[in-house]
C-alpha cells in the first residue's frame, strides 16, 4: 500500500479500491488527509514568527468581495485562557495550548469605515452579511489550520466559544458588530496522548453528482459508517455508547442539546441568550432588551433599534409571535 492509500484508508476507516495509478499525489494532499483534532499539548512555546505566518496564511484565503469581514484575537495570557476555558465548557486544552486564537465575524470594521466616510451602511444589518462574515472567518481559520499542521502543530476548533457569547465578548472587549465564531487551540501535540484520524462518511454519502439524489440512497453509506464509527469509538475508548447516527441525532435533539456539554454542577447557568434559545416558550417580552434582536446580541445590541413587531423581513427581529428563535429574525 502506498502512502496515499494508507492515508485514505485511515480517513475512511476502511480499505478503498485501488487508486488511479497516474494520480499526481503530493505532500500537501497527504497532509490534508492526515488532519486530526489535537486535544493534548506540550507546553513548548511556538517558534518566533509563527503567529505572523499563520495570520498571513489566514489572510491568503478567499474572502467575499474582498470585504475581509473577519478578525482574530490571539490569546496567550494564561489567566485569560483559563477564563475562556471556563466559558467554553471548561475544556482543558484551551488552558493547555500555548496559543489560543478566537476567530471573529467582524462587521464593525466595515461599519466604522462607512461611517467615517459618512456613507450608509444599512446592508450590514442583514443576515446575509453575517453569514458572509462567518464564512470568511471560517475560511481564514482553516487556512491557518492547514498552515499550522504543515509546521507540525496540532489544532482543535472550539465551537464552545459560542456557549456564553456575551461573556466571551466582554472578556475580549469585542465591540458591537463583532462576534466570536469559534476558538482554535494551537500547539505541539503531546506525543504521549496522540490523536487518531477520525473516519468520515463514505464519500458517496456527501458527493452528489449533478443533482441531489433521494436521501434514502444515502442510507447504506450511513449504515456502513455507523459500523466504522462504532469500532472507532470503542478503539479510542470514547464515551459514545452507540454509533454515529444515534450520537449525531442526540446532538440535534432540541435547542438544549445545541450547546454541547452541560455546565458542570456549580458552574454558572447559560446566559440570557442561551437561556432564550433553549427555552422556546419564553416570550420576547420576557427577554431583556439586549437580547430582543436575539440574532446575535453581540452583533446588534448597540446598533439595532428595539424590535417593534410589524412587517416581516425587516432587519428588526420579528416579535409578533412572541417566540424567540434565531430563525424568526430576518
Ligand atoms: C466549528 C467547529 C467547532 C468545534 N468545536 C469543538 C469543541 O468545542 N471542542 C472540541 O473538543 N472539539 C471541537 N471541534 C472538533 C470536532 O469535534 C472535530 O473536528 C470532529 O470531531 C472531527 O474530528 P477530527 O477533527 O479529529 O477529524 C470543533 C470542530 C469544528 C469544525
């Protein structure tokens, strides 16, 4: 088995058919196939200049209309990492890694730029711009991840940065219009606790040709993957009792399961924003005003007029139903 076949086998957790003999494999492809999240780090500092290189790589990603609606906060202060880790379900690797990057959807810079010129900037209030900023931040971050891995560093994204977004915003002093999309731990992997390549769905589940085939046609691939992952969870001694389908279904069971790990006993309860999300019956009137725009308090709290209800699809949150859900906004 050649190197490419070996990496593909690890990626899918099973031997694949023979590859096209002529395919021009290269080291970049092999590196991409070898990605794994790292959750155990050595304390070793990163070589000087690493952050600059990672940011240059991130800035080399494509960005919608060259608007560059993202920023990143680099955190190395142990006390701040500790506080951020507490805000992110107490994940130890945030404290442990020498560098923690918080990737931001950033509409503040553009707003400021337009305001400075005395030009209108109402387009920023639409969900489309927020999606654009999140996409931009994700593309930039992934470029940084690929660059880091090419340097022998390990990484793990931290979506739990969104567990308590208001407190994260306060900790990082984010201005209105800036939202922490996710964090990213970086450091040298601890060889004593190596990470395994986590298999993915068979490509035939995700790859649709020309048009999207009926969902039922994906079932055999998913069943095959369930078997692969059942074995993987056992082999890695992960706390997953069943298979990928059940595990994933639990994750989407309801608003309460969106936040990932529950706060440990004695830890603060979710914030107003989170409480609103996991409490659909809460009415808009019961939500303190900064959450009224619920669609991302941090983005909008200081810039958005209070919701008054009324016409659908206005940039303001639709309060008419009294239900508070992200999807009701915009
Ligand atoms: C946006 C995003 C957020 C994530 N958040 C977390 C997190 O909070 N904690 C964690 O341990 N892993 C997190 N991960 C890592 C995923 O669990 C991981 O990528 C996935 O299980 C696949 O494993 P692999 O990266 O090792 O291939 C996140 C990944 C992404 C892309």
